[in-house]
């Protein structure tokens, strides 16, 4: 009888250890409970030309954008129950351990898709996509690697900036372009509704979400006339324009276009 009790107690102890080990697992992706969300970015290549000239003395004929860098941070998916899941961002093909840290998205202006993130996401229904375009602080990047810090150098020269746009302006029918660099100070959180919702379940565990960034309209006034980005009088209008022309949508085939299903 004593032997049976001892065996029974040992069995209970062994089962307890197994349950405890399972409940304290560090596995970030328990089988059957999470899916996978990748995130890409795409720049729309519609050119800002063929529009009305600006009405100033030095009228702008056309603008060609040659580089766009954006500081992003706190990328999240928001569920119907208002729970939020933080998205990891990729650095040189590897996911960052600092999910909410700022990073620089250097847009591919050819319109090619850019991979930003691949993240494990709990099953659920997600109806919103959130992120910040952020005017970076030095203290926020102190813990980053040397190579990561280097990408922020231009954003901290003279002041703090969130978007840097390089390009060329053509004025008054001249064939010679004038180079410009526009530095934005916008600091804003975007919350984009996903329609249809992303429903992650055992029936579909993998999705891709695309952030589409369009430059059309950045340098236009309310009359659709071109604005000179080097004219300080146009700064507030351009800053307001930069808060628009962003769209997020399901794009499982990663073609830069919203899925029809």
C-alpha cells in the first residue's frame, strides 16, 4: 500500500512539473494560437508634373523627388476588443528586438516593395493599423547600434526632423534644375481602418499588410498649383499635406495593390 502511495505522489509531482513547464514556456509562437503578419511599404510613382505652375515670381514648372526618408515608430495592429499588438521592424533582414524604437524607412522610389516586418500575431480580428511619423530625439537612439544610429544623422542636424525629402525643382522654363532638401517636423500618430478586417485564425494564418505612401499632393496648394519647397512661406501648407496620402491595406500577393477579396 505504501509503495502505491509513493508511486501516486511521484506521478502527481511529475504531472505538476509538466504543467508548470508548459505554462511558463518562452515559446513566442504556441502551435495553433498565432498567425504571421508581414508588412511591406510601397511608394507610388505618380509624378508631380503637368500641373498648374505656382503663382509666384519664380514659378515652379515641375518637381522631381529623388529621395524620401521617413522616421517611423510604434507600429501596431489594433483588434476589435481594442487590444494592440506591437509589430517588429526589420533591420538588414533581421527583426529588431526594440519593437517600439524609431527607425528610418528609406523609400524605394522605383515603386518596388520593401519588407518592413514579419511578426507573430495572436489569433483574432484586427480592424486598425497604427504607427507614428516621429520627430526623433537623440535619447531615443542612444541604445541602438552604430549602424542604426548613423541613419538618423541628418534628422538631428540643427533641429529635430521626421521626414527628409530630396529632389530637384525646375522653374520658369529653365532646363537646369535646382536641388532642394525639405525637412519636415511633423509628429503625428496615424490610425488607419482596415477594410475588410484582418481575421487571423486556423483557416488563414498568414497575411501581408502594405503601407502605401504617395507623394502626389505634397507640394500642391488648394488650387492644385505647385508649391516651391524652398520657400519658407509654404512650410505650413506642405507640413499639412504630408499628413495625408497614406493608406494601409491587405496585400497578400505583395503587388502593392489592395486585395479584392
